[in-house]
C-alpha cells in the first residue's frame, strides 16, 4: 500500500477532526504532507490552543499524544508553495483529505480554481483519479454550497460531512471525531482501524 497522502486543514470549525486523523496516521507509519490555510491556522489556535505560526504540527502532536505518535512522518508545506510535490500528478499517493473543509475551499475546488497549494493539490487528485475526500463542516447550507458538493461528487471527490453517529455510544469528543476519522480511513481502503464498531457489532 502507498502510505503517502496529503492532509489539508482549512478555516471551517472542526480542527479536532484533523488532529484525530493525523494521530491515527502518524501512529501507523504513514507519510503525511500537511498543508494548513491561514484561516485554518486561526481555527487551530481557537479550538486546539495551537499556534501553527510558531509551532510545527509535529511538535503539537508529540506534545498532545506523546512520542508514540511519531512513528510516521509529517512534513508541513506552505499554502503558497505551488512547487510542492503534491502540486504535480507525477507523485503518486494514497489520497488527499481536506479536513475540515471550508465552503470557500469547496467552492474553489469545485470550480477548478488552483490559486494555492490546497486547491492545486485537490485539482491534481481529481485529474489523476486518486481519492479526494472532503470533510465539510457547515450548517445550515445554502443551495450554492449544496451545488458545489454535487459538482465535487460528480468530478470524483467523496464528500464526508462532519456528522458523527451515536450508535457506537461515544463517551468523549475524541470518540465523535474518531467516527469521522474512521469513515475517512474506510474510503482510503484502510478498514481495520478499530476506531469504531460496525453497526450491529
């Protein structure tokens, strides 16, 4: 299995979803190319007390989860770095996840804009036909936003709204976020993650 993938964070609420996904990936020896938008940095600071302007995401993860989380590799790229590896289709990878995905980023990707590294990387995922998983976190949604989700779905992206289920009887916010993480991992072909029990089990 190709264990290299891109994880992008944008300005929607839900930084915890990104943190739980990164935790799983790093504990299971994946290679992560990490991009965070300026608005995503603000959300991270507000919701996770992490200043990604001064602290690298790997430092944050190690501080939060301990050294065991550093079994994988994570490299941060500036959202302005259009020459980064994920901006080219020649570099194969397991997939790309935008988590959480703001409506602004969803609109840009749905309309083929590639003005920054997140948008360009998503465009590459669509044209190269490797999984692009988008985790929008917005409510309520207007018809323009719903149409943008439809455009992305028709282009080949998979839409995973941040709507955790409750049949697994979550005991914490981490449990709720892990449900979404598990659904994302399923779509990447990683089905033995153990983050939640299947319905009926």
